[in-house]
């Protein structure tokens, strides 16, 4: 594909969406394919990515201020730039810019340039915003208006959003954006005469618009069906979630622990609290704010976590044990700090109680028990053994590797195994997205 866009002039507009941090990557990919890229930014976009960064990757000047004297050397700069390009795209495009473009409000450099683009030059818009903003009636009306004018919308993706929620509104993945541009050049007539005679909406534009609308409606329909199922399944449920590490004291200042950040468990508690009647979060020591509407119980040791889980388990419908509980604790604990002069050269450890196994023994037939496992090898066989030995309904399997160092990260790669040993690979994603997928699997499988 090298030089597939050779000699093509592309104008990129960047607006005030947090997805603007991806704009330099879009420029880089376009240049790698041989295109020449010029960039226009809204002032709000500069809060997310700097004009210096965009100028560096595009190897050209960047316009932000429509009255900047450096842009005025050739007179009506926005007209010249609008006629210079072979294709123009706004990525990401915020709700504000969608509205301004659809209603002719040219109060910044970006909108002024895009309103000046001749109708024969293809324009793409890649929206990026929170789900509720994307689905708001005025946003949908503005998208429809732009489509009627022949502007092609690159549909947003579904996934984690800047708000921490998950849904439709993420900027389309960069390969999808690049593919839309490349495809357009492949299907656009090369003759200048033919371009001038091009109607406002070609057959290709109509198909693209219909495809976008179909994809949007299908995604929204699936989302509504799934949301309905989640609300119905969890509405009367009481859910118990454990998170974080435990620490096992050696003396008042030293202890044994692990690297768990608690992010996965807190994400699960946050997501499931949107649907369940009650959520209790039992947490080891972490540096995280508890989600709203969740009852938090702080513990330190494995024994404290066991007693907290044991007390709350009879009243819960679902227990999700995502905590990284220490397997061992020091046999002898010291009341005072151990001095070097004590000459202690070894530490005797004894096993902690297996909380998950104990709850598996006490589990009622109407309760759901979800365990977590971290394995470095033989993960599938070990997960099967854990399901059998601990009477689990699901195991969420983490495989620790050089490629998946999940501790402290916002991302993870996990697989779910059901009690019938069915494997559900959730792949690699943000932990908040994986939390949503975990509770979806539980609801779907019942």
C-alpha cells in the first residue's frame, strides 16, 4: 500500500474531543501512504493535542486562529486551502463542530475552511463523543443534514469512553478511517470535467449513508436489547465483589503482599452497580476511590477478607472474587519492628484459608460464584481444576506474560471459563470494558 495516496492533498480538521490525541497518528498513516497533509484545528482541540505536535508530524504549518497574520499572506487563506485539497476530513469531530457545520456557523478557522470547500471535493466526518451526546436528537439531526449534503460520516465505534462509561461514540479506529479515505480515491472519477458534473449525492454516497444508518441502527438495537436484559437480570440482585490485594503483616512496618491495584474489581463494582439492587465491595488496601452507590468494606489481611466475605455471602446472589488474596501468611508476627540485630534469616509461612473454596462449600443452588485465576502456564487445565475443586460457576482467567502485565494497568486480556468448561475469549481491552463484558456473560448464560 506504500504511496497509494501519492500526490493526494488531504486537509485534516481536528476538534475539541479527547480523541484528538489520535490525530497525529492519522496524519502519520496518511503521510506513510504518500499523501500531503495540512491541518486546521479548533481552539478547543489545542487542549488535547498541541499545534506544534501536529505541525511536526504533518511537516507543515497548522492553522488555529482564523485571523492569524501568518495565515493571511496569500489573502483569503481559507478559500485557498479549501481549493488546495483533494479530500477533507474532520477527525475527531465534536458535537459542537457537527452543529456549527450543519448550521453554517463559521466562527472558527476549521468551520470557515470546511464551508469553503467546493462541492466536488469529498468531505468525511468522524464523530467522537459520549454515547448520550451522540444519540442526542440535535446531534442525529446534524449528522442527517450533513449526509444529505453529500458529506460522508465514518461511524463511531463502541467501547470505553472518556467518561468511564462504555457505549457508542468512540472515534472509529484509525485503520477504518484510512480505509475510507483510500476507498474514496479508488472510486472517485479522475476527470476534472466529470468531477465538476458530479451530483450532490452519488450512488456511492447514498450506499455509504445507508450503510452508516444501518450499522448505527443495528448497534443501537443490540445495545438496547442487551441493556434490557442486564436491567432485568440484575434488578433484584445483591452482588458481593472483592478487590485489591491483601497484606500479611510480619511486623508493624513490614508485610507480604502482591502487585494487585484493585482496578479490575473496582471496575466490576462500578459497572454492576448500574443494574443491581445492592453492591457490596470488600477491598484490600488500594489507592482508588470507591464507585458511587456501592457499600465499601475495607480490609487488610486475608483473614479479615475471609470474615467479611463469610458475613456477607449468605445475603448475596452473586459473589465475584476478583481480589488477589495472599496464599500464605507469616506463622509468627512481631509486635515491634524487627531489628537487624535480631539476626532473623528465615520466615516461616503458613497457608491462608482459601476463601473461594470455603464459599464454594457453602454456596446455595441459587447463588452464582465467580472466581479469578492468574496463571503463567497450563491456564486452561488449571482453570478446569479450580471450577471443580471450588464449585465455581465461572473462572475469569488472567494469563500473566510479558505481553500482558496487567498489574497496575488500565488494560488486561482475559478469558472466561464456565462450569461446563465453555471458553469465552474476551481478548485485550480496557478493564472497564472487560468489566461490562464479564457481567454480560453472567447475565447471558443464566
